[in-house]
C-alpha cells in the first residue's frame, strides 16, 4: 500500500508546483518504496493521458459565441419576465406579511 503522506508531494511534482527540496524528498522515498513507485508511475501515466486529451479552443471562439448570443437576443424579451417576477415577489410578500398582522389585530 502506498504511503499516504506522499500523495500530496506526488501531485505537487506532477503539477510542477513542488520545491526542489520536496522533489528530492519524494525521489528519496521512491527509491526504496515499490508501492509508491507503482502509484507514481500510474499517476504519471494518467497525467500524460489527460494532457493528450486537452484541446485548444480556437482563438476566435469567444467572439463567435458572443456574436451568436447577440443574434439570438430579442429586444424587450426579458423585460416582461422581470416585471412578472417582481409582481409575484410583491404578491408573496403581501400574503406573508398579512398573515401575522391578522393574528396581532385579534382581541
């Protein structure tokens, strides 16, 4: 079973975020721990496989998406929805506040 205290240093090394001292400590441990060697080899293979799956977005992707969204907008489409939502919220507020007032005014 791999040594749990070395999982974070392994990930730091694979992410390129480890200090030289942390890397050396991990390398020293890996030199004599076959379980951690196997785990580190698996993690390295997974990282390389994941890196191979990365795809670069086209440089003009943001511009194309924004143009498509702008083309789909309909003027005033959201305004009635906001008005209805505000009206519904106001109605709910009136109903909720009227209930307790009824009990306060009872003799």
